[in-house]
């Protein structure tokens, strides 16, 4: 992992500003989408009449860029609102003595913290220390806010290196018999297993010792804010397309034809292919929706990146109604054919053979495994005059069940 910004230090600390007026943003978004539809319809009519469309195309693109900006603001507000509705973070079990010793160690090093023997209970042999519970919880909370997959997938906390799950692969048989007929033994079900191993993810923020000496610096908030950026970036890629080597295995690896398609006991994620090369049409979206068993549509959602969402925003159904709809109320995401959309930057762009869209119930389909505890190593030597905080967390992930998930593949030319 490249860390060209390692010397940002506390310059990256951002003051929490006032929350934007979500209602006004939603209203602006809906007005922009109305303008977008009018401009896009104007472009379509001009194309039908073989007229020049340069000016109207520029207008459509400008409005579309504004929609992207407004929808992103609404989505960010929605995530924060959902966190509040769920009660925020779980109750934090504070060990004040250990927390104080840990913070003193982070600010001044081992000499100042040595007066408290409690610091030793979080020590590893190489000098790293487990973050206090509330610090660990703070980092995890921030990751949930910024990581799309953590918002929609199932999360399991473990205390060992890996997590194994058994799957019933079938094989149970039965039969019809008369009242007094003999009951012969039937076949028993067979089981398969899948192990979700963890890989180590790290961040290495830095600050000068003088800044750390400033009593006004909230070290907990700063560390959580710095770590979330790197962790969320690396996790995002791994949960989508990671190869499973020292990292989670992304769900796209389990799609039919993928490198892990044959490794799950229950099979691979099903794929539908667009009818036209290099583009996504309205019928392709409907085909994808109806390829998912109805048992999983109640909590289903679309996953795609921003560029793909921009292309799909222009699609209409047979009744000339746009398939994509913006958020109409605060707390609601944008929808496609009535299903919510989760924007995932690491999904592929629309291109030949790309798996540009996924659809399904990710709570049932994908599992994130967190090895308990964030570990921090204070390093004042490698990057003088900065003090580095080498922070690690062990994370794994993989396909839980292929049946609730489907993927859309772009047809090649």
C-alpha cells in the first residue's frame, strides 16, 4: 500500500460543520431530475428528427453532474440518519485506567505510560497495543458509515484467525408408503464447508510530537478519522473483487466463470448478459430483476458505480417512464425499478464482458468477518520528526450464499 500522504499528520483533522438542510437538498435533487428528464427528452426528439444535439447534450451532462452531486449529499445524510435511528454505536464498555494509559503512551511514548501496569494487558510481543474498547468501536463505527458493503452485508466478529461455516448441499430423500408398508432407510443430507480467513489491513498516519503534545487534540477522533480513510478504501476493493490472498474474497470472484465460482458448496452467483454489446438497456435491468427468486426480492438492492448509475439514469420503460428515480424523502435512497441503489465505487465500469451491476439481498449473500481488536504501534523513529501510528485490523470476507445474488454482464462486441 502506497502512503504518499503519510506526512499529513493532524493537518487532516476536519472540524465537524453544520449538517446541510436535507429537505432542501432532496427538493433540489428532484427539481434537477425534472430538468434532466426534460432536457434528455428534448435530446431524444432532436435525434429522431436528425437535428444537431450538441447544445442540448451539454445541457443534459451539466444537469446530470448536478444530480450526481446532490444525490451523493442525500446518500451521505441518509447513512447518518440511519445510524441515529439504530441507536448509534453499541454501549461502550470503558476501561478508563487503560484508556488513559494508552492515550498517554500514544502522546508521549512508553516512559510516560509505564507508571500504569494496565497497559501491558493489551501488549503484543512486538510492541503493539490493542486500542481501548471505545477507540476500537469508534473506528468500526466510522468504517460502517463510509464503507458501502458494511452497510448492506452481514458482519461477524470472531476471536480466532478464521471462521468456518457448514452448508447443507442436499441429498436428503423421502418416499410415499402405505399404512403398513416397510420404511426403508432414506439417504441423509451431505454437507460442505467454507472457511472465511482474515487478512491484515493497515494504516500508518503520522503527526509531529509537538502537535501530539497539544492537550486540545482529540487523539481518539483523529486516529479514527485517519484510519477510516485507508481501511474503507482497501476494504471496498477487496469486498468487491479481492482475490482472497491476505484479503477478503470479493463477491464478483464467485460469479459464474469467476476464479472462485467452483469453490462455494452451494455453487456460483448466476449471471445474465445484456442483449446489446457495450451498453445496458431497460430490458436488461428487468431481466436481471426477474432472474432473482422472489424469496429474496424483499431486501434486494442494486449495486453499481457512479458512472454506471449515470448511464442507467437515462433509461425508460415501455410506458416512457424513467427507471431511475431520485430520493423523494430524507432517509430514502435513489431507486431503480423501485429497488434501492447502493453506489459502490469499486464496481466495474460499463465495458465489454464487465460485471457492471449486481442485484440481490447482500445481507443473505455476503459475509464480512472482523477479527476482534484494532492494534496500534507507536513509531517515533522511522519518519522523524513525525510519530507514526501503525494501525492494523484483521478482516476477512466471502460469499455466504450465491442464491440471493445475481450479476449483469455486459455483452462483448
